[in-house]
């Protein structure tokens, strides 16, 4: 009854379970207080009362002493039995939804790590609403210290986030939880106070080698006259027209105001907009390596070469960049972006 007044869902309305988590057993949960007291008195066994159960300052006691007697006398003398029966029905229905929510988690989850889960947004949208709500509530509670603090309003807000095409939108929830849309993913994450990501910069000598310790990789720059291999098949390699580069060359991560001249275009594009257009997750943008000359960005790691420095039939000297990870990229991992 208390949870009904609070507007609880099935989990609250099903009441206390006789057995919970396979280890907590309440053998007298279905026996009334009056039945227990009568048995003790008939058996001559001493017992004590919890004085807090007599205080009217607690809502639970007001319900027990005022509301239940009123409902019994005015509407239904078997109200307590009927509420217990309703709780039993709701337990079965709650078990059904919980099992389907757990199955939905396996189908929709793309990544799970400490304090964070990523779900495929298209798969989430296809889940029946009741199951989707329980799935979101379950995942949010898993991210809270005690599983408490997540209300109807919070689950409703995250559910709305799944139904709208709003990449980049995020909401802040209790216990430091953040829910956000990143393109085809819904990410639920326990935010931690983190130091600001380090900016790095290394001057690139040509020919020469630079080790980027922040990324755990080495870049080797050499000058060659011709490229005989199909560039599209050269992994971790980029080739630029050396004569069109304005030294010095610097290897670094992004800075405010960075721009590049996209291939096939005369104009410029801000690196921030490039990342957005190519759906590069926000968390990966500060990790991507850039090669920058005196004028602009000329190369984005594994992705793009500036039109200004592209190789043409007139190219006489080619700057060849070979990127080598400190350790091979294994299955299940990939470079940023």
C-alpha cells in the first residue's frame, strides 16, 4: 500500500518476497502480526514490540493504523487479503518482464566496462516499451552505488533520448550518471572526475622518426620519388606531396580552430565539423593524431589527407609516413576513429 501511494511500478507493488536472492528468507511474511501475537500469547512466550511501530510520524504506521482500517470498514473487509493476492500476481508478471529485459540487454549491448554501457540505439527502439523501460531502469540502477535514486522521471528522460534523433544530446542523472546519444549508440556512464586530457606536440624532422608516447605509436617520415604501391592498400601509411608542405611539420592532437582543406574541395573545413560529419565519437576526438604544417592540418590519422598536399602527376618528391603501433592492434581493438 505504501508503494502504491508513492506511484511505484511492478517492482514496488509486488511487495516483500518470501525468498530474495536465494539467501534471504522471510518465513513469516505471509502471516499477519495478530496471528503471530496470538500464537506467542497462547504459548506463553515472551516477546517485545518495536516502539517505532506505534509512532504516527511514520507514513507506514499511518497507513496501518488509519488507512487500512478505514478501507476495511468502508469498502472491503478483506482488503489485506486482496492486496496480498495482487502482490502475488504482480510478482509473476514482474519476473516475466525482468527475464525479457535481461535478454534484451544481451541483444542490444555493444560494449560494457566498469561504469559504462553502450547500447545499439536501433535495437533499443525495437524493444516493446514495457521491456525497454525495465531495461533502462535496470542499467541505470546498476550504475548507482546502492541501486537507489533512479525514479520514473529519470527513466522517462532516458527513454525519450532513445526515441529522438538527437546525436550529441546528453542528460545528467543522480549519482553522477550521464546518458547521451552518440550517433548509433546510447551510452550510460558513471562520470568520474578526470584530469584534463593532455595535449601533445612533436616536431617532425624529414627524414626522421617520432615516438608519440601518449598514443603508443611511432611515425617514420621518409622522402621517396615515386609510389609504386596502390595507396588504398597501404595500411597505416600516408603519402603527401613534399613540395606543397610548409614546414615545420608537427605531430599533435587537435587544437581549437584547427582546419583542413578536404580532398576535392577548394574551401576549408574546421576539424571539429569534420569529426561531427564523420561521426567520430566525442571520447575519441582528442586521441586522433594530426599532422600539421605552418598553414593547416595536412593529415588526419587513418582518415584524410588535405587536398592542398595531395599527390598529383606533377609530384616530384613524396613524403611517406609510416605509423607503427608499439604493439599490434589485436582483435576487438582499433585505432581511434
